């Protein structure tokens, strides 16, 4: 048998491919008519619908988180009167997508309130009679940081 040249081989491949594809529309039509394809098509449609619902829900979640953040700020201002010890926190970006709504009571000596108390004590102790009045000075300063729910 004689060896075929490359261009002859390419021509045979092209003609074979054209023959294979001559009825592609009919083959696709038949494949689309199978029960298995229709099931896959339904699954695809369901996924697309779920994606639309997910988008709507994501937008709603984002809107509700913004409202909650604003409500927490208002709570801290109106109910807690911007108390430096007690603060309600809403963390919408927690690890592993877990959200958190919690009270934080920051009372360490290195906290903002600890520094504020230290400064107030230093100022209160400036007068000479401060040594005699230390207990009343401490009570007066501590009373500024106490939180009262108003009879609860």
C-alpha cells in the first residue's frame, strides 16, 4: 500500500468529520427528547431559579443587617446612654459566617473606661483634702459609670 501524504490525510479527516456532523441537528433533537436529558434540563432550571432566590435573599439579608447595625447603635446611644462599660455589639462578619449579637462589658484597667477612671482619680486627688475624701471621691466617680435600667 502506498503511503498517503499529509494533505491527503487531512482531506480524508475533514470529509469524515463533515459526514459525522451532517445530521447533528437531528441527533441533538433526539437527545433533547430523552427522559434523562429532560430531567437534567429540569435540574438546570431549578438551579437557575435557586440562584435568583439566593440573590434576592442575599440582598434582603444585607438590608436587614444594615437595619440591625443601625438599631444596635441607637440602642447603645438611647438605652445604654453611650455607657463606656456596657456595649451591645452586632458582628456581621464573624469567623465561619456565624453572626453574633452580644453585650460586651469592657472593665479591664487597660480599657478606655479604665483609662478614664484613672484620669478622673488623678484629677480628683489633686487637692490637698483629697486624702481625707478618697472614699467619697471613688464613690462619686464609680457612680458615673454605674448602669441603672430605671427600676428593673
